[in-house]
C-alpha cells in the first residue's frame, strides 16, 4: 500500500512529492480498481493546483483586504490580525484519511455493515478549508473600563463582525454556504438572517474547549471554497498553543484506537488503509524526514518553509489599536 510517508525522505520539494504521490496513487488505484484511492489522488491534485496556479489568490486576498480596511475604519480601537493559509500537505492528508475513518465507523455502528465505495466517495467531497482565513481580535487594556470583562467585550465585537462580514464578502463575489447546524446550535448573538451560515463554537464550544466562529464561502471568481474563522486572541492562543491543541491530539489518538478495536481487521479495506496512513503520519518524527525547505529539530521546533506541516501563509495583515491612551465611549 502506498502512503505519504514513503515520499518524505527523498529530499524533494513538497510540490514534487505531491506529484509523485498522486501519480502513484492513481496508477495503483487503476490496477486494483480502488475508486477511493482514485478520489484520494484527485484530492491531492487539488492541492497541486493551488500551489502551482495561485494567481487567483491575488484577487481573493485583495477582496479580503477590503474587509481589513473596513475594520480599520470601524474599529480603530481594536487590535486585530488577518491571516490566510493553504492547508499543509501533512494536515490535509491526515484530514482526508480521518474523514474516511469517521464515516465508515459511524456507518458501521449505525447499520451493522460497511458503506459502499460510492457512499464513501460521496463523503470525500466535503473539503471546504484547503484555503482558510482567520481574523483574530483583541481589546487593549486601556480601552476596558473598570468593572468590564475583556472576554465579554471582545465576544460582543466578534459577533458584530460576523454579522457584517457575510454580506460584505457576498457583495464581492463570495457565496456563503449553509452550515448544516441545527437550530438549537444557533446563537441568538448573531442576526437571524446570518445564523444558518455559521458554525458557532464560541457559544457552543467543542469538547476540547476550542472556541471560534466558522463560515464557509464559495469564491465565484476563483471557483473554489474558502473558510473564514473569527476568534479573540485568547481563543486563538488556546487553540494553537494551549490546552485545546494538546488535549485535542490526545482525544483523537484515543478515538482512533477505539475505532480500530471495534472494526475487525481485514473486514473493510478502505478503513484499514486509511487507518494505516493516518497512524503512520501521526507517529512520524519530523526531525527524521528529508524534504527540501523543511527543517525540524523535533516535533515542536520546526522551520516550515513550504507548507509541509503548518500550512503556507498567504495573507498577513495586522492592525494595532490607534488609541492607546483614550477610552472608547
């Protein structure tokens, strides 16, 4: 069986690895009549196209930048950053195989049998965050009046921004996608007209404690999906370097082992292959790999030059509060 790990020790660039891996997967899929591997190869080609033909990012980032300019005018007292990234190769590969595991496991638990290839493939078109943008806001202490709580003030502005950004971007060629959340998970802090489009993990945090507001858009000009995340600085720190990151990893490891215990080995080849690929990646020692433009001392000390591990940043904008000594009304 072909895995991404087979290509991470050659000294090649990420792009060359992607070409080799996707091509070998496609050839293997044709010889074994494995339509899931064929879908996997097509998914990798999407990433290749993002890296090779990314002129559309100029247009997309310019339209995102317009909202950044809007915020500098409307919220001069806030500090905030705009970041954009293309999902990295390892993260994308982990997520693709994770989708397969999750879907087969749930189907098996609910039906006592395994899904067909067609049913599995239908669940592999749900990637909407190969490109993602993040807005992180913070209220400087000098603007917080006695008795006010920073986190509540920041949440107020977070929801206010969420109310505005949907229409703002739709006027510039983006179309918001329905979130699929049920009504009991809509926050009344959002305007009724925009609620169905958001996945609100601020009012309804994940089990890890992760908080963020997510929305997915289809970019009609670039003809691709992109995700937008809205967070406060504390939420971002918790997700990226805090307990949510570590706890989430441990829970994923535990859940993966549980799924393997409950589904018999060799009963479903697609589960077996996805499980092996995901396990190999999660056990990978980054310091041992040899990929051009990438260097890791260990799994924490990493210099990622080309989107192998953390993702390729495409939009760095930062706005500092203009009024460091004046309280707002």
